C-alpha cells in the first residue's frame, strides 16, 4: 500500500498513544493490542490529526531534525496503515 | 530478566446466563461466594499496571452480572489501561452501555453463536438472540470500538458467509472468528464440535475473500483451528511472557485454560502480590523459557516461535504438560489428534451444556 504525500493520516477512533511510565516509552494502544513506539514514531503519530498531510508532517519533523524525512515518514505510516492502525484520506 | 506482561484477562465471575458447550471456563466453575470483591479487583488492576499491563480484558462468565463493573472499569481507566468488555450482552441496557463508556470502557466485544436465532439459541442453550441484536445496536451507536465474536465449530462453520454478513449489518469494527480450542467444556464436547477438513477448507476461502471485501470497514480476525495445523500455536505468546489471567476466585494463571493442569498449583492474589506470582511462583516459572523442553522441542528451530506450543493442550491430551503440543506434526503423540479428527466424520453426539455446579448443602 502506498501513501501519497497529500494523504491526511489519522489514528482510528479506537486507537490512542500514551506514555507507558513502567517501560518509560510511548505505546500505541488499540483493541486487544499494543505497539511500543520509539521517540520518532511517537512524534510522527502526534501529528497525525487528519488535517496535516504526510508532506506537512515530514516538513515539520524535517525542520526539527534538520534533514529530509519524507521517505522515512511515508514508510513508517505505510506499515501502520497496512496493519489498519492508521487511517487516511487520499 | 523476566519479560513484563502486556495483557491481563480478568475473569470477574463464572456466573453466566448462556450454556455454550465450548465455554472456555473450567469444568469446575467458581461459585459467587468465592469471587473477589470490588476493592480486591481494584488492587489487582493497580498491581497489574505497575507490572506493565496495558490491555485489560473484562470477561467471565458474564461480567455484566457484577454490579460493580462500572466501578472496576473506572478504576482501570484511571490507571491508563485500555479496557475491553467481553460479553454475551444478556442483561445489557442502553443506559449501561453509556455508563460503561463514560466510565472509560474503550472496546466492547459481543458474542454471537450463529447467523440466525434458531441455531444460535440452540448453541447458547437459552433465549438470547433478540437481546444480542438490541445490544449490538447500542454498542455500535456508543462510539466505542465494537467487535462481534463468533466461536466456530462443526455446527456453524457452514453458515460462515451469513455470519460475516450479520456482523457487517450490525456495523462491527472487528469480527473475530475463533475456531474452537479444545479445553474444558469444548474438550468434553469435542466429537460434537470438531469440524471436517472440507468444512475448514471452504471456511478459509470465505474468510480470505471477506477480509479483502471488508478491508477498511470491518477487520476480520481468524483464529486458526490448531488441530488442523502443521505446527502448534504460540500459546499466549509463550508461557508467562506477556499474558496473565486472574480467575474469579483470585487464582492467577498464565492462560485461562491452565487450571486444568492439575500438576500445577496456582497462587492467589489474596495471599501474594501479582508481582511475586508473575516473577517467582512455581506455576509461572514452570514452562517459562526453554529449560523445561524435551525432544523434539528442545532442539527444534521453531522453539523461539511457538515455545513448544500449548502446555494446557499437552496435558489435556497426553496427561503430561511437558510433552510437545500433540497438534505438532513433529510430536510423537500426533496420532491422538488425528484419531479425534477422524471421528468428526460420524454424526455428532448431543451437546453437554455448560452448567454451574449444584449448590452445596
């Protein structure tokens, strides 16, 4: 599944990210499942609000990390979309 | 270091209005008098979160018979647990759906026994169809994630297309199609429930098609029939690795079927902390890791994927929980499973329905 730069990703209604203070890392929770995230993954998902496009998210994070992250952001969101943990328009 | 658990199944009660012949509860059901009190469940959940648990299944029996369910849900929500209610939906009202949601419940899973009232109520052993349809509509409208759960077996597998259509019509976000696992009541009823290979081949083709057709609207999860698999299931992600169950009476187990392993003793949350039970107890350490394994598991390259399969199944079929799961094609006991499959060609015997024990005098 490919995700266009203009797609607007968002978490499904049934999923949320929280900080697990036992393991000291962010985690994506959804019905009967949990995916532990690294800092970058959590930063990407925090911007998946259904309004920002993949390109917007990559631009914001790229500015933060001073590098081009569009390919990495796209690949990360594609693998979550494949597992239906991220929804998107477009 | 021992792994931390991610998931706790809280069996709040064994009381249930249904009598399904494949019930996953043990044959020896816990009576109401032995059930943990509200504060005890709240302490268990607090300890579970501190141990690392993130996912909570509120199950039973029928968890709705606990009048303190909303209180327990609210406590779990306060801890940051993601809560799922696993219910028959009997006794559910619209007000209670909303009260549970407002207390912090995030996911409701309603069981259906078949695609139509007649056969479904025959399996459930009680009138239940209309109540389930009503409850499904409230669950759908509540905004919580909504799963329809159907246990599959010989007597409903041929209705699979209608079952999938029912779940879609009810607006389920998820449909869990779980082939019967043969422990406890289901093992008692195995000759009435075990499907034929032909039934399963048809079912798998239907599931594949439906999973594609409903992609994006209803996620279809299919629990494999392990008797028909070449290799065993990685039971609960490995014994004492990610999963634990607290039974209604406070006994803590690595799997809901584990109480049938009579060679193990299970500790009680009334006597010990959950942390001690997880890390130190004889039951949880018995089959953790690989040290307990024998041939062929001990040197098998699959041992890090399936952990030797299911200990409960090894005990149920061979009487020895250390043996390789007999469903494995490498198990010396595989003939016992094949003999059970061969019997599925014969007409099914009558169900032995799940019943609570008679009240002690």
